C-alpha cells in the first residue's frame, strides 16, 4: 500500500491505524501487506522547503517536529513521487506481455470493425 498523507499527528495516526487493520486482515487470510509512506516525510519537507506549523497544542498524540500538509507539495512533485513508486513495482516482463496482447487484440478489433462496416455498406447498396 502506497500512502500519501499529512506530516502531522492525524496523518501519522491514520497511516498506522490503516497499517494495523489491513495487516491483521491480510494475516487472517494467510497473506501479507506492505505499507510505504510516500509523502509527506521530514526529508521532503526540507528538500522542497515546504511550509510547516507547530502541532496543535490540543493534540496529545506523540509527534516530533513541525507539521506539514500534503497539499504543500507541488502537484508535479507529488505526481512524480507516486509515478516513481508505482513504476518501481511493475514487473516489466508482465507489462510487456500485456501490452503485446493489447496491440494484437486492438488490431483484431480494428480489422473486424472494418469488415463489419464493409458488409454493412454492401448490404445498404444491395437493398
């Protein structure tokens, strides 16, 4: 599971709760789940000079440092982070096989469509 969330007590809490729930569910079914927090990380806050704020005084959850909203990341940076994370997990061999099948099916559909159109036009002319 790839996660993008705020760097604040709520964002971290949501991530951890989701992680615990899904891991328990997956374990019960004999599987497993991997969770990766893609954004917002302390490193990204510094790297992109994102605006920060102190945690809310009323929030008693353990949290170290300043908070930062996910919306602070520029859309192109966020898209790149997500694209890179997804592409790292794609099996290129499987992707190439699927794309090859897709091209073959597309050719067959186009050929069939042209043949149907030609038959339809012939039937109109013969009527």
